[in-house]
C-alpha cells in the first residue's frame, strides 16, 4: 500500500525547515547504513543527535499526530525519530531494503512502514525520484514540499541520481498497531467507505454497523 499524504507541512514550514538544515552539519550518509546498503548509498545526512534534527524531527512528529489521514492510514504505535538526508548532483541511493528493527531511545521500533517527507519543491531539482518496487511494479515518487509518501518497509526502493539542484527530505520508520499490510489496507478501505457514507447519508443506520465492524476488526488485529 502506497499512500500520498499531502500537506503534512505547509510550503512555508518546509522552507523554514530547509533553511535550518542548511545551517546544520551534514555527514556522510553511509554512517547510518549497514554493510550492504553502504555499498549503494551516496548521500548526506544530519545526525539524529544534532539540535536542528531533534527540533524539526519533533515538529514533524507533531504534524503527523495532527493529520487524520496519516493516523487513519498508518495506525501508528511507535515512530522512529525522523532523520534528514540531502542528495546533491550525482548523488543517489541504489536499490536496498530497510532494516526490520530500529533501536530508538526507550523502545525498539519494528519497521512496518517507511515514510519520506519531501522538503524541496520538485521544480528546484531534477532526478531524485523515490522509486518503490512492490507486487504491482515500479512506482516513481516526487512530491510537493511538505507532502509525505507512506509505503511498506519490506519493499525494495531506491533514489534516482540527482542531476540538478539538491533534494532534501525527512525519512522515518513506523511500527503500526496492525502489523499485516493486507489487514491494514482493509481497515483503510473500510474507513474511507465509512467517511464517504457519512458525507452522503449521515443518518443512515448502516453507519453505526459499519463503524462497529471497523472497530471490531481493529480490536481483533491491533497490537498495543
């Protein structure tokens, strides 16, 4: 399941974040990669301990927590601290898999979902598309500044080489209350159908039954 979540940050917030990141100290992105990923990784990152990364990481978490679409889609239980990367001309990240588990302060996060929050307007750089492979084929993603793409952490993915400008984004991993991607997709579809029915016929008695089915499935499948 690939889900585009628009306007997690406003364009102004994304620009403010980029300005703050420009003043931070970037390091070799291979420092955070395992041996296999390091062989195909060529980008820059800001350490999670950096004050700018911590400040804007918390801002992003706050914005995600205020996004009904994100909450309904991801059903998040834990979120690893957001990280930040930058791709300059010629930099890329070849095909790789994300790790299954991430040690974070206070908890281990199982990576059920990966997320990339685009911070650079697409007109300011060429290349740099996030390319995700799933059972339906290959998907190239390049979103507006402030928009987020949510996708299964098990999928192979890569970042195409940047040929002009710079691509700056935030990325993170999430543990969902619903581990299974198919079950989570069913709940998302059911919730969207409920919302459509509520807009079209809010007094329809089927609303109560549909909402009950949603919560009973959530009760049956959720891990907390």
